[in-house]
C-alpha cells in the first residue's frame, strides 16, 4: 500500500502556489514557442514590418528629426509603475522601428555621438513640467533603434524644451550627430 504524505496547511498553500507558478510559466513558454514558430514560418520576402505606425522620421544632413504626433503622454503619474513606463518606451521604439523598416533604412544606420533636443509641444496652454513627459523613454527609444550610439554621458547630450500648439500637439526629437 502507498504511504500517505501529511502536509501542514502552510505547506499545502506553498505547494499550490508553486504549482500555479509552474503552470503559468508553462503556458507562457508555450505561447512564446508558438510566436517563435510563427515568426520562423513567416515569408520574410513579403511586406514585413515590425513595430507600429505612429512616428514620422526625416533624415537630415547631420542627423534625424523624429516626430511623435498627438498629445504627449504625461508619465508623471506612471512613475510608481515601472512596467507602464517600460511599455511607453516599447511603444515609442516600435513607432521608430516601423518607419525604419518601411523605408528600408534599418541596415544603413551608423549610430554616432549626438546632441538630442526633445521638444514637448502640448495643446494645453497652462503650466506643465517637461520632466512629467516621456523624456527618458524617448532617449531609450532612439538608442534602441540605433539612431544614436548609446545614451551614456560620453555619447549623448540632450535638452528638453516646450511649446504650445493647440492644433498639432506632438513630441519632436532632433538628433544632431557630433564628431
């Protein structure tokens, strides 16, 4: 006959938590594997574009102009939620990546040291703080998409300014390469 195992209530709760964690991990791994298989099966000669539309990029003689149209997101309230801040960074990165792939520029980039001017153009003519807007997320997005070499102090200097345009709120990012 089998031997019965006696567990305390605390041990049972811990066992159930671990089992639920393992189950969720297995489900996530299955989903990740399915996404990878679908990506590998995709016809890469077709019109494939990672990212999402929503940024306008203009190549300039000495760098880039990136424009994110629409009212800038106020990230001041998100500071207590790092996952939401990271999500905002991912969205900005995806918007730049979409344009780079669409214009077939991804493999031609030569990231360099840069001066970055971030201009927050709001549609509200009242007091607002530039540091409550996604400055860090914008800088990380231009780094993630290789428009700048890196965002450490040796490779970037930046400034943030603001303006009002009631009809066309946006974030403008002027990247000027320096030698």
